[in-house]
C-alpha cells in the first residue's frame, strides 16, 4: 500500500501543475482582451473633450464704432469765437473758432468735426449743409462760411463726425454738440419799404394798416411807410396787381413791399381766471419793387392774454407785429 501511495503522488502533483498552468494561461488571455478593449473616458477627460463655444470676433465696423464712442467720451467742444451778423450777399466779418478738449482738459488734435449750417431757404423752410473739418495740433478748427445768398436767424452746429449712421453713434455725437448764432439780415433794408398790411376785427372786416408793423420796421432802422393805396381791396387780388398799381405811383423810390393781413384765429375767449385770450394770424408776402419778384412768404401766429378783450387784442397785435417784422428782416 505504501508503494501504491508513492506511485500516485507524482501523478497528483503533475495534475496540479498542469491545472495551474491552464488557469494562468486563461487569466493571461482574459487580461489581453481587457487591455485591447476601449474603456470609457473619465469624466474629467470627457469634459475636456467637449467643444467650447467660440466667441464671435467683432467686425471691423463694430470695432471702429467702439473706438469712436470711447474717443468722444468726456470730450468738450467750446465755441471760442463767432462772427457778428452780416447782410445777404456780404461776407461774414470773421470765422467761427471751435476748441476741442478731452476729459483731462488737454487739446484733442486730429478729430473730425462736422459743421452744420443754413445754406438756403424757401420761405420758412431752411436747408442745411454740412462740411467736415479736422482739429489742428492745438485742438482747434476754423469755419468761414461762404458769402450768404439768403437771410437767416438760425444756428451753426458743431459735433464729432460719426463713423457710421447707427442711431447710437449719431446720438452720442450729437450729445456733445455745441451751437453758435448764424445771423444774416436781408440786404433790402438798405432801401425803403412800403407796407400794405391790414388789421382785421373779430368779424373779419379790414380796419387800417397795422401801426405796429410800421412802428417795428422803423424801430429796426428800416425806412418804411404805408402804401399810397388806402383801400384793402387789393388783398383779394393777385399780388402782381397790387405791385403794378403801387409801382405806377411810387416808381423806383422803394426797395420792397410787404402785403398781407392780421386776423383773429378765433373769437376772444374769457378764461377761468377772468382774463381774455387772443390768438392772431399774420399772412404776409414780400415783393421786390424792382421787378415784382416774390421774395418771401410767411405765416406767423401769436397769442396773448389781457384783463379785457381790448387789452388782450392790443397785446397780441404788438406781439405778432414784432414777430412778423423779425421774420421778414431775417427771411426776405
């Protein structure tokens, strides 16, 4: 029995060794398969591999606009000097001078400035023109208008030239704008004038030539007188008929004629505070007595109050006369 047991031990050991060898080979093969298989990436790596949203690069126009807005932020425009008024067909006595400084008070050179100024007119409709000037090394520009061919009582404006027409850009430029008077008086005031302007009552009946219109022309230094035609009948006729009839009487003695009416826009009204309100409308036409050319037409409206109907009407007649004469002197 001992011999039998000794003979079986080697077999058992060999079997164990062979079994161990098979187990090792199986484990090795399984490991190889696991190594060749693609494993899921860790969360951090997955996040790193996720595409990041690319920010859009600003366009050149946007960059230019932002640079412009940054440049004009805090700048100050100042009209250093401006010319006195001139008369139509005569040059201004001097130029407009503008100074531009930054937020630190330093002169800004090389910045384009738009100058907007009245260039022409048709009656009370004004046409503006523009030009662009660039500040010099001292932060200044000088603007000398051309000899005016129309009369004005307007303003000239200065503002940084916008780099585009976007509302935001234009609004920012306009926000720092400055203005100066642009006054051109009619050259016809060198000659005498004839006035054919009638006041009307509340019932729309012509009264007499407006004494306040005459007074304001004289006070403005314009030699004037009422028309030699006393009847208001020509108000219902063509202006050319009045011109010819007047010229037949006065000849070349007058430079211009003003024809028109001053009427109530509505009946006088008593207000809650006990005063009376009056509104008048003046419609006038200005004619060159040399050739009958219509130089200027305007409609002016004015309102005033008074403690009585008479005082309200008189105050309003004075106001509309002053307003109308001023419009003629700077519009004809």
